[in-house]
C-alpha cells in the first residue's frame, strides 16, 4: 500500500502499536463483561446464529480502531514525489596515435608492445560509450587508419588489422601528431584529445613534434603521451641466419620530448613498463577525461495525508451516527 509513499515524520508510525493493544483490550473487556444469572437452564437464551445487526454492532469498534490508525498515518505526513531529469551528454573526441615501427615488436610487454597497446586501447574504447574515436598509425610516415566515429565496433576491428611493417619503418612522432590534429581541428566536441603511444626517438618525418604540439594547442587539443618499454634492455625477436632468435636490445625513449609535448597542451606524460602499468595509465586518462553530463532535476512533492484524515473522520462520524440511531442503547 505504501510502496510509493515517503513519510515526512515517520516517528509517528510507532504509535500504530496502539491498534493491536486496543483490539486485545476490547476482546478482554467483552469476554468478562457477562452478567451472572442463576437459572435452571439456558435453553431459552440459545439462538441458531448471530444476526446481521449483531455483527454490525461489534463492527462499530472496528470503525474507531481504523480511524485511529488512519489519523496516526496522517500525522506521519505521507508524501509522493514526482521526479523528472533532463540529461544532456556531450562526448569527447579522442584520436589514438599508435607507433607501429619495428621496435614495437619488443617483448617486454606481452605478447609484444604493439599487441599489448592494441588490446588495452580496445578495452579503453569499450568503456566510453559517449565518445567518438579515431585511429592514426605512424612509423616512418603516418596515415589515418580510422576517422572519428561513434561506431566503436568498427574502430576496434580496424585496430585488429594494424601490424608492424604496414608502412615505412622509422619513428615520425611529429607526423603522427600532425595527422591526429588534422582529424580533430574541425571537431565541435567539448574536449579534444590525442593519446600518443610510442617506444622510440623521433628520427624521421617532415613535421617537428614540438611544432605539431603548438598546432594542437591552437586548436584546443590536449595530448597525453605514453612511452612504452621497460627500463634498460628488452627482449626482441631478431632475424638471424639460424632463424628468429630473441636478443636483448637497449630501450631508447625520448621522454623529455614526450613530456614537453604533453605539457605544452595541458596533457600528461606516462611511462608504461608492463601490461599492468599500461592499463593503469588508460584508467588514469579515463578519469581525467570524463564526458560532460548536465543533469537538470525537477522534483515535486505532494502531501497525501488528507485522504487518510478524511476517511478517519468519516469512520468516526459513522460510528457516532450508528450508535445514536440503529444501535442506540436504551437504559
């Protein structure tokens, strides 16, 4: 009965304990309220069943008890609430710029840097339903693998097609950034973001990384840079006359450059030395870049005590009327 009600003064509901007490008192009173009459037999007083009038007479007390219960509920001030929410969601446009140079085959992340980067990026995309994503890949040159889209399934499928060796080898960080900025410069999103992931030093390309960062800043694009690779040396599958063999190579990441690029655009630089660390970095970016959600909530409260009080007074009135008419006691 009260699933849709809330009570402004619920403490009054404790008074409902009076209701069963009144019932017990009434039963006790009428079991003892019997006259003593000495007769030889009671056959003359026996009747087959109670009349309707007898039932109604005892029912008058139920009117009183019900009225008391309803007045207690009215005192507790039952209320109903009508709520309406107007929600506006503005997503974020995010381009992931992924290094696919040969060094991304190093196996310090499992199974290698490139596959780990792809897998974690897809997990990141799956958790952001309201955002548009694009994918730029670069090594010695760069190109757009996927333009900005809300179709996350397409983006993730295109991630699966990314392989090392797709384009000329090298590390053109500036070109990768410039291509990513070109995908975002016309965006009207509340926030525009590039996540650049690389494991090397800029050694090719026609665009200086810092110049690309300046352009990004002009267009209001924030850049998060991620350096991928363990500290020191990393296992790398090297082709030899005896087949592919694992050798250890030096890990060289231009962290100073990546930090500068991030700082110029109010972004951050991260270092991913393991799959776990890479996931933590994406979780951190996820927290930093939340979609804008405007919620306008309208709430209307309606007092519902009046029907309870009205029914209570009607019951009291009926009891008074019946006791003084149909069930009037004559001395």
